[in-house]
C-alpha cells in the first residue's frame, strides 16, 4: 500500500515535525535475538491482536499523516495519527506523531526532540537513543516509499526460478526493506514490501555472536509454530539455511538466523536491533507465513539490491545454461574425466564429503543411467556476486523414461572464464 508523498523539501520538514516530540514515545527494545536461548520473555503490555490488522497498513497510514502535515492540514493529521495510535498502540512512530502534533498546537518546535531534558541523566541518554532510532526508522520508511523499484523490475540475483518456487524474498539492508515476490507464468511480480530490522552491528555476518545479518542467497528451511516460541518472536519464525555452502567454504560460523516477528509490546524494532535475524512487524510477518513455502522459497539478502528488467539477464542465464548442459552431457555419456573437470579441487558435499568420495557417488549415478539420457527439470538459477562470482543451481535430476528423481542443489564458482562446482548435494 503506497501513499503519494510530498516534494523532498516539504517532506523533510514533515519528517522533522513527526520526529521532534518524545512525549509519548516508549523506550525501544535493545536485547538481541540470542536471548531466545538465555532469557525468559519480558513482561509485556496487553497483546495487540494482529488477526484483524492488515500487512503494510500501519506504515501506509503513517505516510498519510506525514502528507497531511506537509499540506498544512494539522487537525486532520492529528485525527488520523490518533486513530493510528489507537489501532496500533505499540507503534512508537504513531505515538510520536501524536505527541509532535499536540506540542505543535501550543508552540513552535525549535528542533528535533524539543522537549525538556529529564533530570535523570541515564534516562535522558536512553530517551535520546530512542529518538535517534525512531528518526532512522522513519527515514528508512519514507525513503522506501519515495524510491520505489522500477516497474516490472527484479533483483539481479534472480536469473530464473522454477515454477516449484512459488514465491521469493529479497532484502535490501541499506533500505531496511524486505520485498515479497510471486513467481507467475509471466515471471516474478512484486506483491508486497515491508520495513525490516537487521543486526545491531549491521550486515556481513562472519562469526557466531557477531550481531550481524548475513549476506547471500539462502532458502527458508522450515516454519516454526509461534505456540512453541517465546513471545519475543511474535507471530512466528522462518529459519534460513545460514551458513550456506558458500559461507562454510569461507569459514563462516553461527546459526539460528530467522525471519521473525516482534513481541506484543512492540510494533517494530529499530533498523539495527537484532543479533542477526531479520525482524518484521507481526502483521507483515503473518502475510509471509501464510504465503511462502519452506525449502522452495529463496531469500536473497543484499547490502543494496540492483533492480533490472528480466530480459537484461537473459544472456547471463543462457551462457550459464550452456555450461550446465555440458555437465549434463558428460554425466549422461559416463565420461568421468570430462565430468570431473567440472568439479573444483576443494569440492565438498554434505558432511564435508571430499571430491574423491563424491567421485564414487558420480560413478554409481552414471552406471545407474544405463545409457539413458539425463534430464534436468524445474531449474532455478540464483547468482551471487561479491569478491567472487557464485551460481546457486537447483534442479530435478531425472533419467529418461523415469517419472521422478532426486532434487539437487549445486554451488558453482567462476574461475576466469570457467565455472566449477564446489558443492553438490541432494535436497529432496
């Protein structure tokens, strides 16, 4: 849901007004995600039922309040802000907007946070930190509405998705934004996007406990029932497969990276607030929980998403598909020398099975073909580029005449002009 926003100059004044007061803002939660293992859920305010609240609605209504303020319609803005705060009493930015609008009726606001400092210095510092977090959250929400992805564009990582992947997720950490796509016969279609919080120390997770969110191509592995979780996780959780094979090849450690909701007394977390998880407001997460399927839903987490038109990656897809087809042909023909040329020396499968042991698996698989052609079904190509160029490939491997076969996933890396496999395993 999107609301037209005023011009940048007036918008800046609007945001300044809506962030100036602190009179009704509650302190932001600061504990990290790892507390799921070490701490009981904190006492919470009366829970807000999210079953009647629609995803994205609170943010859209907040943007409408900002727009009314910019247009000089303060009375209407206050009425809408109060309505928003009643419907979402744990939405701190809504409470903040009400406070600012009430203060502005009695005197001009001279600067951000134009309130008398509290006598207790510790509380004053906490209040200042809360204001800074709310200011950043508001800016991220506004920027996401002003800078929409180009129409019909997709993140560059999605070269092709199998019809078995009915949805996909992409996260732009620089914008604190999660994008939900539907995989239609016409390609990926953006169906919703939401504000999302990442790690306290940012992104590029490398080690257990570093309070960073990982970057890369991941997949949702399961869906956790909220009845089995502490209130801290809100509407539920969707774990992802961090560390993936690329992460493991780079020596990265850690685990327990989830997409999850917020506790009952908090609508949203600060932009940098977690121990590595991605956190969304409960109504937004509930939409995702109802929509995506574990195991087949990719999650791309990027520092900054590059949006492209689908036709612009067609050449990349065809170029790589030729390489994959050459691998398939070598396996069909049982040409082990040529087949092994596609595998990197450092190759490992599950349980760190090295290439010499995987060679025995390949030999058994080629013998089982008995001269039949190997067919690759339901192919997906996801590309990840950082210091290296990686292709994450998923396909069904079916012998000619057979009805079914294993689903495999491969990780390829580009070495100069050549692609090599450094991980391969059966996932279904």
